[in-house]
């Protein structure tokens, strides 16, 4: 088989084992399930929804107020995808007007722990990253001058 080709369109070699970390497990083909899941859980709206639903359920309107810049449509799509992936539950209460609450599932809570680790890492290293950005920008300006 030629380098760069796959065994089948949806085949993602090396994605099932935690023992052998392989950067290539995040296959670049759009039909790779691992890539699809990573794309979903790593997008900015999903990250914010998962973070906000930690230890509490929220109504759609509460989520929308808390997430600066998200449109009603984008929040609806994000919640629908997270529900489909088993990360969020949607509970409809039979009242007038209808009330819908969203909460993390047990699976969603495990993802929240991972997100929390990433945020902690970012907070610990934000100064180093800011310094690296400033140095890079300075080098770029000198090269362009």
C-alpha cells in the first residue's frame, strides 16, 4: 500500500489503544470518527456549554445569556450535537410556556474534567505564551520592515 493511503474510507488506525499514543490517530480524513468527535468537543461553543453545565442544569436562555457572542441558532445546533453524542441531556418540563433544561450526562462530566485540565494548563502558562507571541510578533515586524 502506498504511503498516505488508507485501508478503507472510514478506517482510523491506532485509535483504539491508550497504551500507544500515536499522533496519527487523529486522521485527517473527514470520515474518521475520532476526528469527528474531536472536532465536535473542541469547538469553542461546545467547550463553553460543557463548562457552564458543570454541576448544574441550565435553561436555553440562561446558556445564551452566559455565552457571549453565540447566536440562538448556533447554540441550538451545538446543544443538539452534544445531545446526539451523549454528552448533554435535554429535559422538557410540561409547563406553559414549555421549559427545557440541559445538563451534562455522566459521559459529559468526564469530558468536563479533561477540559478543566486544559484550562488549568492554559492559566499556568499564559504568561509564557504571551511572551512567545510578543517575541514572534517582534521578529515578524523586523523581517517585514
